[in-house]
C-alpha cells in the first residue's frame, strides 16, 4: 500500500529531522504542493483502528528524532 504524506507533514519532518535529506523523496502534486509517497510494509486499510495505530507509530518515530 502506498500512502501520500501531505505538505505540512513533510515540512514538519524536514524541521524535526535535519540530518535526513528528504528532498530526494519530495514530489509536486497537481496543485504544486510538496508531497511524499511512502510504501507501507503492512497494509493499514480496513482496520477500524488503523488511523490511531499509524498516528501512534508516527508520533514515536518523530519523538525519537
């Protein structure tokens, strides 16, 4: 499954993790906004708690940075 990470989240990632060069992953969408497309190791669709699980995982990763 591929997910789309929006421009605000991309800006946050770049601000928090300055050691990683995200520019190579950033693409422009139809409106000209910066987006990143990421492939998930496990599909999250169809799960009732998938949004919460994704948020918990993202929060842990960002807090570690």
